């Protein structure tokens, strides 16, 4: 490092940040409890949607367009109807008058184009895989077999695959209204002044490749009716939102529609959606009067689960010669796909406020253009806009460091918000309430052995080792806990950011917690039990958590955006406090004391200064019996709460990655990976650890493996797990993880989100490491995924365009990286 850290200062910073709140034996919050839901999940003793069997149930299969863009000129379903076991066959035309349009709940500008999006295509298909017909049969195999008997004639239309070409004059149109969905601008400060006469200007373009969410459990839907009411079981993240949207789309009255999300095997945003299959399942059961089920295959899912990312980023940084940033300008093209789904247009805008990252600057300018193409629509995928923003700014800061010949950690130090400056209002207008970037980074550097790795890197470069070592840095923060309703309203978001919870004290002293958040692997049942156990002074084992059924949990905004704990968990705590308030009033009556003299501790209410008291369990039974209640006191301790946060939450951290790159083959191997995250106060360290590990794996997946590839005609080429690669355990190193804690000030638990942190931080750490290894070859970027072939070709191209006779890396500079020729010092 160019500036050695004082060892005493490092120790002091780490000690200051190490108030980790380890619980005593009497407390649950902070305890590394094994998840109480895991026993049934990992042994299969649970109900996934595809496990559901109802009397007389029929099965649905969808015929999907083999073309990305075409007019439907004829559909003949007669032969399919004659197949054994077939009950009904329908085309989109059969549903034209009742299927409505799939909703888009985030019209980000007043002039946004939101084309009609029929669940089943009627006259025209706009992406390969769009449903054009369906078969309903007595079993799934007969339904699938009958699809081949449906005859469809298409009139091919020109595909629109490339975003830049889609905006060119005379380009073929995805919709008659045009290919530009919207342009959204956001600016703070004087960006022209920031760039005017700036000594250093860095400009880079990055590609956020299209990704396919790959949840463990494919999507599945079961719809049923008794003639008056409807029940939809779905592998969804959003049962409450889904219920509202389905009622609006199908015309089924909301109070006659029940949505149930059973145990859900992963989502990562892919099940934050109102899907064509959910709408059509309801319409089919309404027509037939019988329950129907649809379960997707993995290949079908690759085609029709909404995709993620797919952005072209241009980022410019103006800086002083000492590395201090003056301003950042971002221009973004975001591929919407063929339609705007539930929150499609808002996804890139969630990142709009995060391109400044953890850094101080005077000006910021952001422009995003949403573009229609003839591909599956994009929408939320783990991190939803924030990984893209973090990638761009963290890659660009590394480029700035290389341009100036400075260590990348040192450049970050010169620009980040110091812990003394919190709360800090960023150039984007967000108020970061708490944080300590210094402590997290110092801890990560110590665990990583940063200086030793830099020394090894210099030695390898000096001897021109064909296997080069790269060191990648990513210092991130994110806005999560999708939050204040008034802020979401100002962004034209179609819903609020509140969350609801009910806490019920049963007569026997047990506790039921009803939560509006709907888990799909996060461990809500365990964490909510820990919060409740501490708040009410009851045993952890005496708490059960109910969720995911709109007939049981009648209010909620569901699970996405790392909001469950910071919004839903706080709602649970708030409801517990109301339970205690009611219990205190009853205790005061029973103990013949003033409520002001009643103290609560470890589950008991006692008169101050005496041993006289009642446990909360005794009070629950007394309320149930109702023999001796205060006048006007309802016979119950139950309470509910709706929490609407005042601010987002802002977790942060530093991730460091060491990668060995074989310059002869292009193969990259992650040698070590360190993540130090600060997610505020921790309810359950095991759950935090699991979320971080899973997030890092997904971020590495984008960096090294994953890409949805379309040909020039818009056909998806990565439809199977053989073509679309995701990392396995064998592909990943052992992660070294740790944490610092700066409690959030925006909620009484002091918690921040963790579900997306690993994904946001890890991708730039890995790519920065690969580029760092290859800088001596003149490489300043490797497009993701950084496959061996792509790395090898990048090296070959750099060699062919570099100085004649360059056969290997020059000796390392003092900073560990050679300046590049692009971006330019002025």
C-alpha cells in the first residue's frame, strides 16, 4: 500500500466497531440459532406448490412461440382437442375479452410507454417463449403431448435484439408506439463545473449482461374455485401484492380471492411478479370449475422467468490529481425486453441513487433510457439496480487509481465518507444514517493479508510468471429495506413500503406471530421468534410464525429488497410492545397498583420495589378467562402494528478477492475471498452468514459464469443448465467472512438489510481482481462473464494492439498496476 496504516490505529478502529452485542444466555437476539424451519425444508416434509393435490385436478401445459417476433395468422387446436385425456384447448383469442393486461406498477415518467401485455398472445408474439395456446388435460404428460398437435402459422417479423440499434432511426419496432419506453433524468450539483478543467477524467463503458434467475424451486401454480371464491397457490414472493393485482386484472373481487404462498424454494426477485401463468390458471379454473395446476420445466423457466440486469453503462468520473472525485456522470441503456412487467422500469432507477457509492463529490448526473427489445422482459433480480451501480462505480474507481498510479484502497480512503461524518447526506440526496467504512476495510485488509499479496503480485510480475495474481477491491453500500411510502410515492411506485404484523397471546401462554412478509428461504420463522421471545420474555420454542396466506395474514407488502427484517421485523417488535402495554394495564389492575409502577423484566410484570407480580403467560390466561378485567378492557392481549420506516437502511462493507489468471489459457481461479460486512445489529449470526455466502456465490456467478445469450433472430440459446452455467460448490473458494456493527438509527432494532449485500459487493471485487492481474498487458476491462475464452481473447487483443514485441507483463509499478492509455490525464 502507498500509505502504511498505523497498527495501533487499526486496532483502535476495529475495537470501536466490534460492539457486536453478543447475547447473554438469557437473550435470543444475537444468538446463532439453527433455523427452526430447516428440518421440514431439507427433509421434504413440507408443502411446495407442486406437491399440492386436489380432487379432480387438471393439468395445464402452454404452447410457446418459437419466434421472437411474428404475427399469428392461424391457430388450429382441433387435433389437440381430440387427444386422449384432453379436457380443453385454448388460444389467446379465446381469452382476449377477459385476460386483461399484466400490470406494470411503476410508471417512472409521465410519458412512459406501457403497452398492453396479454397473458397469452392474441395477434402478435414479441419474444421467444411467449404463450400462444394452452392444453388442459387429466395429467401433465397428456397435456404436454397434446401441444404438438396444435398448428400455428406465423408471419415472421424482424427481431429487435440490440438496444443501441433499437433506438436508431428506422429500426424495426417492437410496438407501434416505438422502442423507447422512457427517459429518466436525475441531476444534483453543477456537473458541468465538476468536469470543466478537471485534471483527470475517466470514461468507461461496461456491459451488465442479461442473467436468468435460477431458483431451486421452479415456478408452480394451483388454482381452485368453489364457484364463489377462488384460491391460488403459487410459488411467489408476494402473496399480498399478487392478490391485489390479480383482482384488478381478472375482475375477481379481492374479498373472494385467497392467495397462498406455501414454502417457497428460492426467488431472488424472480418470483416478485404477476405472471401470465397465474392469471391464466385463475381464468381456466373459472371456466372449467375444476382445480388446475401448472409447473414449469427448467428450460421453460429459462425462457419465461423474467430476466435480470441487461444494461449498457457509460460512466465518467472527474477528479483531482490527488484522486479526489469532483463529479460522476452516468448514461444508462436498460433493456426492458418486450413488455413492462410489475416493476420493470423502476429497477435501473433503484441504482440511480447509488452510483455515488460511499464517496463524497460535488455533482452527479444520471440519465436512464429504457428500451424495448424482442426478448423476455427484465425485472427484479437479487440487488435490483444496486449491483449494477456498485459495479460501475467500483470498477471506475479502480480505473482512476490505475490512471494515477495509486493503490485502489488509498483512492477509496481519500474519497469515502468518514465515520465521524454520519449521518451524511450524499450528492444523490440520500441520508446515510450510520456506518464505518474505515473499520470494515481495516478488518478486511488484515484478514486478507493485503500487503503480502501485493508483494507476491510484484514478484510474479517481475519474473513474468504466466500465472498472474490480481487483487480486487470492492467497498460498497446499498439502499435497502424498500421503505418510506412517501418516498416511493414521489418516485411513482405503485405501492407503499410499510409492513404489518400481529402478535397473539394464546390462553396457554404460547405466542402466534402473523407477519406480512413472506419468506422464501430467509429464515423468518427463526428470526421473528427470537425477536418475539426477547420482547415478551417467553421461550423461543413457544413462538410460532404464520405467513404466506392472505386468509391468515390479511395485510402485508411481502418480501424483496432486503426489507423483511428492517421493516417486517420492526413491525413484529412494535406489535410486541403493544402486547406488553395491554398486559401492563391488566397486571396493574390485578396487582392493585398504578400502571406507572409496573415494571417488566424477563417475561414478568412486577410492582416496582416488590416481588409481587404476574408472568405474561398468567396474564394471557386471565385475559382469556375475563373474570376480572379493568372496565372497558377487551378480553385479549393481542395487538397488531403497521410500520412505515422513515428512511432506507444502508448496510456496507469491504470485499477483497485474490484471483490467479493463467495468461496462456485465460483460466481464472479465485484463490482467496474476504468479506467484512456491516449490517447493523444482528438478530441471528448464522442467518447473516448464510445470506452473505449465498449472495457472494450469485455475484461470482455473474462475474465468471452466467449469461443469457440470444442469436440475431432473438432466440434464447441458453435454455438448459448445460448452456446457462451457474457456479457449484466446486467452483467456489472458501469464503472468509466477518462483520463490524454500526447499528442503524432508523429503526429500534438497529438492523440493516443483508439479503442482497453479497451479490452487490462481490461482482466488482472479482472483476477488479482479474483486470488487476492483466493490467501489465494493457487490459483495462474484461466483459462479464469473464470466461477463460473471453479472458484469453482480451489478452490476445491487448497484445496485438500494444507495443511491438510485448510478450509478457512489464515489471510492476509501485502501486501494483500500470497506468492505462484511456481516460487520460489532462
